[in-house]
C-alpha cells in the first residue's frame, strides 16, 4: 500500500460519523429541522399532521465528519394500515442508530403522546438521547428554562438543546452536540451526497406537499402521488404524475373548477422540482380514485409504502 493510500485511510478514520434518528409527534418540525441542517429541501413540510410518511435519509458532511439524519413520520394513534406503517417506521428508527433526537414543542405541558414516547425511550439502551426543544422563536427566553426543567424531570437526556428550525437558531450548536456522540470511522457517503432518496420519490413528495398545502383538511390524508413517467430531453424534463385520492368527491375538489386547483398544485410544485433537478420541467398532472387505498397492502406498496421493508 502506498503512502498516499495510507494517508487517505488515516484521514477518513479520523472523521466522526454516525446515524441520527429524528423522532417526535406530528407537526413538531422534524422535516423543517432536517432540511435546515443539510441546507437543502429534501423532506416536504406542511402545517398538516402526518406530512412525512416514509423514512427519509439525508446526509450532512463537514470537516468534522458526516451525520446521516433519518427523518421519520410523526408518532400518532393510527386509524388505518398506512397509519400503522408510519408509526412502525418511526419506532423502528430508534434501533441501530448512534444517537436519537427527540423534537418537542416548547411547552411545560407533557401530554399523553409525549408520555408514550418517553416510555418507548426508556426501552432504548446505550444510545444517547438528545432533547431538542423546537420553535424557540415562539416563546420568551425566560420560559425556555421552565420547559427544560419540565422535561429533565421526566427523563435523563444526554443533552437538551433549544432551537428554532424555521429560523435556523442554535443549529450550529446542535450539530456540535450531535458530533460529540458520533463514533470515529469512515464516511458512509461521498461528500456531495445529500440524500439516498430516488429523484422520482422526491418529485412525488414535492407534488404531494403542494396538495397538502392547498387542499381542505379532510382530503390530504387520503392523497398519494405516483410518478407515471419522467423523461429527460436535453435541458427539459417531462413528468407525468397521478394524484390518487380515496373518494369521487375528493377528485372533483383536487381538479377544481375548470382544472384550476390541479393547475395551482402543478404551478407551485414545478419551481421546487426544477430547483431539485436543475433543469426546466414540463409537469402534467392527473387524478385517479382508489377507494380505501390506505388499507390495501398492494396499493400502499405501489405508492412507496411497503410494510414488509420495516418488519
């Protein structure tokens, strides 16, 4: 082995590297935090619960080392097979990682959902658990200490860090704390890698995000997006995608009067897709009804939610 090869190996082994799972209740800002940490939008966000459905891995690389973040669905009481799948994804993500980030709201009230997560965390052995109090920008600084004291009485956390994922406050400090618990080793991914998600999956999620933001409360939970075709032609990408819903009445709302809502979803999704693909996009959307697809193993698998992958 040459001196150069020896040098490369030595440098790589001096890096701090590890997997970090981000868990929490719906709408606490897990995806927003992850997007800000890696400096790029990969996970979709909205103000509606259960936006994230799958396990999403993103990669943060610096001179110190590399952190692979695992964003997960919010832990909630499920009402169908898709809900069961999402909760299983979240709870399984607590295994085989080097550290856990638990995101919570900045409140001194610990509800049943949080208490349930605490009971699950008590079963986790030999993994540092970092409490991240998000939405720091929504409370007064004096109130932060009260929130910290409330949670400290419930569990022995490795560290407690207050942040604002939306504004980016304290994120550098959070990264420093995470690296403190990472083991030394070789990088898992190339330095330019930001996610393990296929382009098609990210495109589908970006379309679903816009549907979540634009549609009425009861509709988004029953919406999935399938990419029918994605073809590159020089500096243009032609994408055909289908928005799937569960009811005929929902189909009419998604399409809108003279196709107005469907056009709005497409026009909002296109710039994000172009930014991700770094090219112009021609996006054509369709709408189909698949009744009760969230309780169908076959249809769930077709839309990228495969329960067998997490067994």
